[in-house]
């Protein structure tokens, strides 16, 4: 008969019997002095829980540490070799390299300026010439006084304080 075909009453009775057997075995072990080993009562399909002793765990941990020490020692040896063979180069650009880049850039700009039509050069000079001659620009730039800045700053601080107070409520 399969366990799937049993009724709930039959399953309950089987569980009670199994508990009784377990209790009787432990009583027998107590009387006889642990001659018969009491097997734990497990649910069907479940295996007994096995573990490792503290000493076993310590051995495994020590072996793992030894393996990693060996790996790290090999890495350190390889790194030391590569440093000895190829000392670290100074990062950055040499003065000669920088000078070559500057010279190439100046040559590019000279080429671009030479390619501009003459009429553009004259127009640019006409716009730049009045400023160089000391003529004032048509529109004066607005400059704010220190008092006006202080008033604006105070108003801005008041607005922020009001916003923060509204958020806290």
C-alpha cells in the first residue's frame, strides 16, 4: 500500500506508532547502557543531518590558508620580477613632445589664417580698430552697487528660509 493512498487518520496513527517506537528505543538504550544506537526519527525522504567537528573545520581552514599563501607568494614573486625588468616609467609628457605638439598646432592655425579671404581680415580689423583706438562702446555694461547686491541677497535668503519652513511642516 502506498503512502499516498492512506487517509489522514491512518497517517496520524502511523506517526504516533513511530513516536512510540522512538520513545521505547530510548528507554531501552537508557536501561542497557546505549548498546543499541537510537536512530533519529526522520520524515520520509529526509536524510540525517551530518556535520563537521570543530577540529575538522580548523584543519580545512588551515589548509585553505596555506593554499592562498602559496598563490599570493607566487604573485608577489612575479610582480617583483616584472618591476626589476621594467621599472615604472614616469607618466607625463616630455618637453620635446610638448614642443612638437605646440609647433604642429601653430602650423595648423597659420594655414587656416592664410586660407581666409582678404575681405574677412579687413572686416575683422575694422571691428577691432575702434576698441583699440580708445572709442567707447555704444552700450555701457550694467554694474550693480554693493548695496543693491546686499538687498538681493537678503531677499533670496528670506525666500529660501520660507521654503525650508514650508517643507518642515
